[in-house]
């Protein structure tokens, strides 16, 4: 997935809140390819960009599906 391109593989159950957009949800997405250990690919609906998020950056209280 390139920056600025929303994947059709996104699962709306795999979301997490982000501090840069209170009340908004970012989504985890499946991705193939090399990533750093502990970094997950994600999509920001608000900014319409993909990025990587660390497991440590996920806040407490995210849905169980996201934490899994």
C-alpha cells in the first residue's frame, strides 16, 4: 500500500484511537513485506495516509481484536 491509498483489506474491528486526532480512529491493516519488529502497518482515515505504529504506542482499552 502506498501513502495516500486506502487498502480494501482494512477491517473496521481493528482500530485504535490516536492522540493527534481526538475522537478519530486509525486502523491496522494486513501488509506483506519487511517491517521492524513490533511495528504494525496502519491507516489514518483523517489524514488519508499509511504509517507504522509500535505495539507500545497502542493505548490501553483498545478492542480485544486490535490487541490480539
